[in-house]
């Protein structure tokens, strides 16, 4: 099982964490070593049916943060402005100064 934190652009964002299977994690983060994804890129590569199934899987796996044992990936919603900081979509390779 893997934990995905979802961050969106809302001022009242709760930074929810979802626990998903390795299979679902691989759908969201398909590249080797990838741990950052943007909803626009995810939506572009998945069919509408697959997006709906993924959304259903995520929402049924909401995890209470006190039970989270690490964060394995971050999914940004409506924050494409952050793409410039993650050109390789790896948190460890974040570009902090542009």
C-alpha cells in the first residue's frame, strides 16, 4: 500500500492523504521514481472511464493523517504553476530557484 497526498489550490485545502494499492499508485505515477503528478497530466493520459474509476478508488481510501506511515507521492490539483519546480516529477529533484 502507498500513500498519496493531494494538494489543491483552494485556500481551505486539507492536504488529504489516500492509501492506495501499488497498482493504483503506478497508474497515478507511471514513471520509474516518479512521486509528483498533476491532475491535468493525469487526466490527459487516462480515459474518462479510467478517471472516474480512479477518483472512486481514491475517495474510498481516505486515510486519517495520524495513521499515515509516510507519503509516497503528491498529486497536485489545479496547480499547474508548480510544474516548473518539478520538471522530472520527482520530489527529490525539485527546482527551488528559478
